[in-house]
């Protein structure tokens, strides 16, 4: 009952306010019309009416008319609303009774939604699916690809260059008859392949012909020489610096075109003798970090195992332990990763973290230690992959936690690369088979 009284009181007050506004609106309308009539009469019957009086009177008349019309329009709609009957439900006081016991509420069946499929992300220690292919030509020491479906692999002995357009079928390139080629890279800026090694039939023999380049997708090759007649072991191209940098036994050379090669400044020397290379240092691998603008090279013997340089000319020795055969850079993780007897990583090229790698490649080296031969990074799988000559694979999404895999076929695996053409890993070795890895 109290609610009804409040509702009626409010309505009465509202109606009273609307009546006052209507009276005011009509009053303003009458005054405005009267003012307008006066101005018209003054204009018609006054021979020389004052313009000021006409102007002021006209403004006042129009203002009063506009205000009155606005008030009337407002009250028209408010009046319609106020004439709508307000129905208030009567309040009935019912006797208080004990609520009956309710039956248990049965929940509606929950429909299980299909899982949302997200982009593939690898959990730590995720594995890959590997497929092996047999090919009598597929003995490989290193592989490179361009951006036009051309794969080039180098190897040792007769017919050392093989080529593929799909990463599966490989054929001999007839223009190179022999050589002991160790490494190959492709310059996207110059659109040439560059391979390094030795133009001899045996490892370790002195040869001035230690560089070959191809400007026609690997069909023909031109022999180049460097200031040192020694075997070169690794080469990389840097777009940011605009040069090739190649390493060998105690040497480093660089070139802006693959033809004219210049010696870098003196490298760190070994301070003890280790067979079979005595007190020389064999630099096994070099890579480039665009983020850090830094070259990084590693060695598998001697007292200097890791060096860095911003231009490939002056090199800084980094103190570390272990023997290393391969190094790569992950742009996504912004991380160097080197493998050999252990795994080491660095985000700046100066401070390195030592990690124990799963055992591999025993009794393959002169000091009888475990060795991993090559490491690569996939930007699409977000994954490091390393292979060994003892027929093992290990994978890691971080460079820290690694998990072993067994290849589908036995080989002494010497190289693994990430193929942006195939969107897969490609690995080769010393036997007549290779393998391709993709997400399991």
C-alpha cells in the first residue's frame, strides 16, 4: 500500500509541473505574437520607422515565439506520456508458510566442445618425424639452398658437387671433376653459391684452389684462390656487412664478391700440441648474427675454441671449455648455440652457458670424446636440431633441454640444415642416404 501512495504522489506532482509549463508557454506565445503585431504595425504606419526599434522588436518577437513553441512541444510529448495509465500491482500480504521441499535440480547436459586447433607449438623435448631416402649420389658434407628451389651439396672426391630442385632427387654437377669440399653457402645479395675446401683429392693437402663459386644456380663453377694455400673448412655470408667469411686451419679470409679474398688479422694461436694437427687450430664452423652484428667461429682442437668479430677482420677470443664442431644463430630466441662435446649458448656472444649434451659419436675423434657434428635452427618449428656421426639426432626448443632421437637409417651424419623451401630439416652424411625431418 505504501508503494501505491508514493506512485500517486509522484504523478500528481508531475502533472502540476506540466500545467505550469503549459501556462508559461502560452503566455510567451501571446506576448511574442503581440510583439510581432506591434512591429508590423509600427513599420506600416510610421513614415520613418527607426531601424533599431524594428531590429530589437523583431529579435524579441522571434525569441519569444521559438521558446513558446519549444515549451509546447515538450509538454505535448510529456503529456502523452503522463496520460499513460500507471498500473501498480497491489501488494497482498500472504500468510507465511513453510516452503515445500524442492526436488533436486537437474543440470542441463553440458555439450563438450571440440578442442580449438592452434598453431603448432612445440613442448620442451618435442620430437620430429624423419624419413630416409636412398641415393647413390647423396653423400654430403654440407648443404645450401637459394630462394629459387635450388639445393647444392658438397662432398669429397670425384664429382664433389650434387644438385637438387626438390631436396629429394640429387644429381651430379659435371662441371666440377674433383675436390675435397667442406662447406657451402649462398649469398642472396649476390645470388651466388660459394663453396670452400680444397681442390685436391685428399684431406689436409695444400692447395691454393680452395674456393669455388657459381653464378648460374650451380650449373658451372669458377675456381678462386685465397692468400693461404690451405684447406678451408667453413664459410658464411653476411648481408649486413656484405661479405663472405671463411675459416680453415689457422686462417680466416673474407671477400665481398667471392672472387677477391683478403686475409683477416692474426687469429688466436694454440699454446699446446694436439694430434693430428699439432699446435694449429682447425676452425670447424662460422655463423653470423644480424641482431648482434657479430660473426662467431668455433674449433674442435687447440686452446682457442671460440672467437667473435663484428666484421670478420679482428677476432676476440672467448674463454670456454670443450671441443666444438658447429655453431648457429636463432633469430627468434636471439641466441647462439654451439655443439661438440657439449652444448653452449649465448645471447650476446660474450657470456656463454655450458650445457651437457646427450652422449654421441664416441671414438670418432683423436681424443676419444663425444661429438655432435652439426646444428641448425628452424624459425617455423622453433626448434634446434643437431646430428652426430654416431647415427643420432637431438632436438631442443630452447637450446637447454635436449632429447635424443634415432634416425630411420644408419649414417655418419655430418650436416643438418633448415630448408625454407621445403619447410623441413634436411640432413646428410657419409653414406648413400639422407633424411628429411618435419613435425611429428
